[in-house]
C-alpha cells in the first residue's frame, strides 16, 4: 500500500535494488519456536510473522542514549505504546487506545492526560499517571548530580529533552488515571502532542519496586534526590534486553503484544498480550530479528516475511532470495556524521577541515539517490528543517561551500587548527555495506588533505563510544540512530544539537544555538521559523558539530499476501502497525 508523503520517492516493482528473498505464504512449512505449522491459506492466516530490522535491540528502554539509537522504537512500538505514534507521513497520530490528551484553555499551556480506564500492564498492574511522572523526571533534566569534574549532569541517562524540559509540574495523584501537565509560563510548546508517545511510557511500578521507592510520584514531586537516583540507576540499565537472559517480571507490556522470549537463535518473540483492552492483534505472534540474532538462518528457513532496512545495510547479512514487491523510499532519517568536539576535533577549524574533504555530492550520487522520482535532489543542507519544508530553500545557502569536496580548503583549515596531520576514526554499527562504502569514499577524498580516515565500524558499536572518546565521528542517522529514524517535525534532530540533551553525543555547546532551538519549540509563525533556522544554520555550518549527508534511502519488503502492511519511513519503522498484519495465501 503506497503512502503519500512529499519527501518519499517510491519504487514499487517485482525487482528491488538488491535481491530480497522473503518467505511467502505458499512456501514450505514455516519453522516456529515450539512447533511446525504448514503454510497458510486465505482462510487460515500465517500464525507467526518474522520481521527483520537493521539495528540492535539491547534495551526495553528506548529513551536512554544508546536505547534511543537502537532498534527499540522499531521493535517495541506496539509493546509500549503511548498517547501518540509517528505515522507514515512523519507526523504524530493520537493513540486513543491508551487515552486522550486535551489542551485546556488559558494563557499557560496545560494539558489534561486521561489514561483509558481499562489500561493495564500485562502483569496486572494498572497504568497510571505515575508512568507519565517517570517519563518527565527522566527527560526534563530536573534531577542532576555532579560528575568527577564538578559539572551537573542529569542522573538519568536520557537521550530526550525537548518539551519535557518546559514542563513546570505534573499534578498526579499516585495510581490515578489522570494527570494535569502544566508547562512553564511562556513555553507553549508547539510539539506537545509528541510527548509521552510510543516507547516513552515505561512501567513506573517496576522501577519503583526494584529501586525500593514505595511512592515514586511523591519522590519526584518532593525533590527526593536520593530516592530519584535509585530510580534512575534502574531506569538507566535495569531494562537491558540480553538474549537468553530475561527476567520477564521486569518487562510488562501495555500494548497488544508482550515479550515472550529473546534468544539469538529464535529472535525477539512477541506474543498477543492477554490483558490488552483494545482490538486483538490480527496475528498472534511477531518475531523480530534484529542485528545480533541469527536472522540469516531465519531467512534461509523461510521465517522472515517483513524486512525494514537502510538501503544496503543488510545486503551482506541476509540472503532473502526471490524478488517480491518492495519499495525503496527516501526516509525522514538524515544520514550524517556526528563529530566529537574534543580530541582531534576540539577546534572548529579541524571540524571544518574534515567537512570540506567529505565528498557530499559524490556520496549522494552513489549512496543517497533512491531513484529518478521527484523529491530530494542532492545532499541535505539543513539540520533544522526537513527537505520538504517550504522554508527549506531559504535557509541552506551557507551549505554551498561544502557541497563538493575541496581538498585545498580542507588543508588550509587543518593547518589553521595547528595539526600537521589528522586521524579520524569513524564508528558505525556494522556490517553495513553502504556505510562501509561511505567511509571508504571519505578516506579517499580526505587523504590528500592530510586527514587519515579509519573505519571503526563494528557489530557492537553504540553511539556513546563517541562521548567516551573511542571514536572521533559517528556515521548514523537522525540523533545518531543506527537504523530507522526521523519525523516530519525534526524535533529529534534539533534536540540532538542542544547542549543539555543526552542525544548530543558529540558534546557540542553553543549558547545561541540553545536559544534558537528553545525558540523553535514554541514558534508557529513561518517567518520567525525561517529567520531562526537561517541564523542557526549559519552558526552550525561554521561550528560544524555534524556533517549532513543525505536523506537515508530505506528499502522495505513485504511477502506477497501481506495485508495492512504500510511503509513507514520514520523512527517508527514498518512495525508501527504490526498488530494489524495478516499474511494469507
């Protein structure tokens, strides 16, 4: 089912850009975890659907720095739903199964959240406003403690910030289905509907139980830092998903699916949640095959029917055989290089030197162009506005200096940084044929500028390695995500440039950029947005915390006979509506 979206360029044919071999309903018996089931028919849908993604799933918590960059949003959107989800157009759609969110009249933005009266976790504990309070506590930056250098840091390893930092308080009676969220005076955030969305609401009762905090709401609203730090210690690492080693009591679901098991051999198994109060899932069992599992064997055995991958990312890993209906779309995900602001890249001149030798146009022509359709026609030139925004053409002029590699100019900037030579280690999650080729082309182009580029991709790579100094640059998508990413409002991309956001893994700090980002959160006037974005881009192309490359092409394949499967080229991925999938004959 094609999706109308101005940023997409779609190929829908029997041949894709690489040979998918996806199991069909008429194939030989589908191997399940505990039994063997014959092929399906129109009247007898396949009882299990396999879903391969181009990212790892290492945490139930998609809100930590590494969790947000993982495949958790692709895999768990229908396990941990929220008040909204990112739909195929890239915009937030309300999820009324979870509840309602209503802006109240008045000068100060106040939103009334009301959870469904039937909402309950799979362990029998009702959902409550405690879950919203935990999400806010983690992302707001309200709770800090000094690190070794004395700098105050959020005790939660939260990737997100955005509108959560603008919330003044949440009026919540512990255990209630209702919460009143009050924003700070003058902070009427235009993106408030994106808050408390899919994968952002976590079971607060689990965190409170493990942390030994009987009243989480009281601890947060009372500013009890000792209790909140114990909660944060669990929130940061307690929801780790390790194949073969799961304590399922830590992972209750509030969605149509729940986690049943997770092993390298059998994938991440999601089964229908018996306590789900909405429409029952159309297929009782979805098996997610992320990186780190034996997806190659599953593909050979006919256990994968859906694949959602950056173009070329899984080409070496999966042999998916006979061509099926597939499409390659230009996604909302911005392929980019995120640079450190220390080490070899401490000086802005060094970052500009590297950007000047990156062959952005060549990379787009070889790796970023998804077809001949209308749409994006070159490298992405803005970090703050989507390429299909009507304001985009007016803010991208500063990028012209970096459209093509300029070795002489790169050499001059390197010398201005007082470095005779530079070595740049580029990290990414591999194996990934497209990103490996990207690094290869950059290395070839930068060598004559006195910049040696080292391919530091690995199967265990996580974005926090940049903060740790293990690499100098990260090759990834929006907000350093390895797989699916992005949305129409660009909020994740913007907040990854804010000095207070955990997703700002390069440690970039610019006070004026922080002011611009905060202003964009509350601005609805097009002229004001254009002025702020133009000023911001001029600063960013000078400071160079990131090097935008292109809108990431993503190839999505569905087996013949799949119903209700819709491409979603955003952070939600193809699994955004997996509870509606049916594979018939």
